[in-house]
């Protein structure tokens, strides 16, 4: 059985996410179309959420996360329904 290659990063996840967010914001500023800009900003939002989750997971005491719901899920009829369990 072949062994999986592993590479170690010199930067922490927090640092890599911050660099990604910064680079993507610059790329969004240079985007030509609105669709491209929206796709890039969606990735930025996801990276920001990942950064907050990483900070929460590594915090002492592990308090429940706040503000991690995507903006489109807050309120509205879909948010009031309970998730289906299968």
C-alpha cells in the first residue's frame, strides 16, 4: 500500500486564511464582471467563517460559536423549519 504524501506548512491555518482573504479581496477589487466579483466575495465569506471556527475550536473553554450562520439563512421561512434527519 502506498503511503500518503504529507507536507507541513510553515504558516498556521489562521495565517493562511488571512493571506487568502487578503488576496481574494484584492482580486475582487480587480474583477471585471459582477458575477466574478460575487463568486470571489462568496469565497472570502467562507474563509472568514472558517477562520472564526478555527479560532473557536482552538480557544480555551470552547464557548458556543456566534455569528457563524450565513446571512441568507438568518430569518425567513427556511430558517424556521427544523432540519430533516435521515
